[in-house]
C-alpha cells in the first residue's frame, strides 16, 4: 500500500473507499433479495420460485396463491422489517452509548417494551384511542421510558462506563420482567397464552394486519436515524468533541432515543421480543466496513432483514418441529455476546 | 480582526468554586498561555470560553457577540477546541475524523463537497498527517493523534483555537514539533491561539502572553517575560527557577526544584 502524498492520493483514497462502500451495500442488497426469495420458497410446503411469483400475483392454484400471498409474504415482510429495525436500533444504541455491547435486549429495552405491550394485550390499555396500534403505542412508550431510564442511570459526568451501563440494563430489565410476570399472573387465560407466546418472540401470528403495525413506526424510526447519520458518527467518537464541532448533542440524544424506541416498538408489537439481532448485525458489519453510519445504516437494514428472514425460516421449517425464532436468535446471540466480551476487551471496557 | 473578551467570569460546581472573576482580552495572531497547577481551573476556563460550561456570572464575547447566545454550529465556526483525550472505541479513518470538523460549515443534509475535501487535504498537509489519511485513528501514536485532532479543529476554519494541554504525554521531540506547528498557525493564518498548559518551559518559549491562574483567580497576567519571573514562580508554583534570555531560544526557564520555604512548610505540617 503506497503512502498518500498529494491531493491525487486523497482523491484515490476516496475513490477506493466509495468503491468499497458501493460493493458492500450492493452485495448485501443482493443477498437480501436472494434470501427473500429463498424464504418465500421454504416452509411447511416447499414452493418453486415460479410458484412463488405466480402465487404473489394471484396466478395458478388457489391454495398456493393463499399460502404465498396471505401467509408467507406478510410473515417474511414482517421478519425483514423487524430484522432491519432491531439492527438499526442496536447500531444507534451502540453509538449513543459508545459501546459495542449495547443492544435492545442486553439493556433491558425489549423487556420494557414487553411490559408496555402486555399491558395493552391483557388490559386493553390504549385500545380505545389507538385501536390495533395500541400494542405498538404502549410498547413505544415503555421503550422510551426504559431507554431514558437506563441512559440516565448509566451516564455520569465522566461518561458512560460499560459496567454501570450493563448493570443498569440488567436492573431495569429485571424490573420490567418482574412487571411482565405480574401481568401474566393476573391476566386471564387467553391473554396469558398470548403474552407467553409473545415473550418468546415469533412471527407465527403475522398477517397482513401486522404489516402496517410494524411498518409505520419502523419506517419513521429508520428515517430519523438516517437523518442524523453524521451526528451519530460524531457522537460515537465522543460527545464532548461532537459538541465542540457544533453538534447539538442533547437534541441528537433525544432524536436517537425516540428513533430507537420507534424501531423496537414496531418490532415488539408484531413479533414480541427477539433477542440479540441488534447486537450481532451491527457488530459484524462494523468489523467489515468500519464505524461510519453512512455505510452501516444501509448495511444493517439489508443485512438485518436478510438475517432475521433466514432465522425465521430455519426456526419454522428447518427442524422436525417449528419453534419461535426468538429461541434460535438467543441460542446464537448469547455465545456471540460472550465472544465479543472475550475478543474485544479493549473496546468494550475502555 | 477577531477579539476574544472574557469579562468577569465566575464558575462553580455545587461543592466548590472553580473560577473567580476572571477577566482578560485576547486578539488575533497571538499565542496566549494559560498556566497553573493541576485543579486550578485552567480547563474549566477553556470550557467556559467555548460555552461547554455556562459561567455562573460574567460573559464571554467574540467580536462583541456573546458566545452563550450563539448556536453550537456558530460557536464551532468561531473556535476550535482540541481536548486532551480522544476516544477510539469506534476507529474512524483519519480522513473521516478530520472531515467531521466540516460539520459546522455544512447544511443539515449536505454531503461532502469538493471544497470540503480540499480543505481537509490542506489541514492534513499543514499538520503533517497527510500520510496517515487512510489509516484508522487507533493505529496512530499519541502525538500523531493529537496532530489529527488539530487538523480537525482547523477545518472548522475558526479564528480562535483552544488547546487543552496539547503537549501532554508527548515525547520531547513531538512537543517541539507540535509547538512549532502552533506557532506557524498563529503567524501564517493569524489565528488567536489559547493554550492551557502546566509546562512552564514550553510556555516561556512559545507564548506571547501568559495568564497564571491560582485557585481560580488570575494571579499574574501580561507579556510572557513579565509573568514568568523567578519571583512569580516561587509565589504561584512554589518552584525555584532561573529565568534568563538565551539568544538561541529566547526566554528560557530552568527549573531548579521545589521552593525552600515550601518544603519548610511541609516539614512543619508533617511535624504537627
């Protein structure tokens, strides 16, 4: 590798970086499309790609049309949306907390959202005003509360230490977990079943009604994150320095927390708590392409979507018996968490 | 012609007062040193100047405009701040790091323009960091990293540069390189440079004027040779030092050791 000596060297370096970025995003987008098609093919009934196409456009056997259009398509779409949302949320949180261990499950945010949602499910809180969106709205409200709480507890005048961050996440998460148990205890049988099913994290109940419930908050959240991508870069490199360079850190913090809450709330509302996606995906991409959000956000969207679609398909059709995808991501995610702790000691603890 | 005016600034944390009635003016093209012992309020003063902290009393103005009433971006366009530490949790490349400094000159949804690249290039060139442009910031040594941070402050195109202990943790060679760079910036670009340091030798050699702070108050202020006198050193720093004009280096401070009177006091304290 030759040293940069002049302006041409800089131009060359920029060109190379841009080429790398286009390739990374293009490659991941392509992977997403392929994963989407594969996930549409596999399930209890294996379809050929042509059957999938015909089915989506309503051509051919009525049964296949029904499966492709009304069962598989909304489910795969939801998985893609939730995968993208959780990854972007994880990314934003890691930057905001300046810590590669942060993610919605690790910091108890998902538990907070669960509590909000279970209140909506069992007591119908908010149903009068928000209708089908009451679960999302309640999830969002508690997501926001939890995240603000964890942030406030972990943040000191000297920054945020990993120990206090993880521990406050554990404490706040445990608290909301306790509240969820309480709700379960007093809920009637139907609501109980729904909550239990839902704390495991699954797309089994996704249909066309779920798609807008997930899409609206998630889209809003992702757009907000995209709009602050430069500021997130600067904040992730140090809040005080960001302020010195002209970033209004307080506003960015609020926008980031709201955006994350929207993403997690949309996810939790349709699929319950699915853990560790927000930890794994941003981490892997950051190792591959560096910490720039301009690049990481699109990669997390496509990569996270593809990852969760595939995980859901494996959980649904990969084994004798289908099980909730949340179980699978946790089984994968926990060892990954330990792997990061072990291998990236310096970044995590400093 | 930029003029920085600090009027009657007081600052305190709930538990104790940090700054008391600090008042001075500084102008374009000068290197102003702020010296004092650890915990005397030097860094707090810098942070009050760029409004990271809001003074309890008093006002800081740039060309007659109160800094507190400016937006964050406006402040960043007026003054660059190079802090003591750099976070490397997420290692951006040097180029990306320096480009961040353009933030205050860009509109909300702007992307990098040709002009931005040119300015970043120039700053990398000026600070001698061009050859690292494609490296990750965590691969650099402390001195290299400090120069990158100065480059980043430069692309803000400020009139005022605030430096917090710029030579801390640098080996002696890099200390001189860095101070030469700072001198060049003030002479060639006419920047006002405010340096917080506890290094008296470097302050003597490079600063045009010096403000000595003791317990949050200005203990002495004026041209470097009037402030850094043997007597002031003893009074403010409890240090015995010899100060002389050396034709080769200018004002030269030779530190001999702790003051006698002081060690006497220590002994008495120990005895009682």
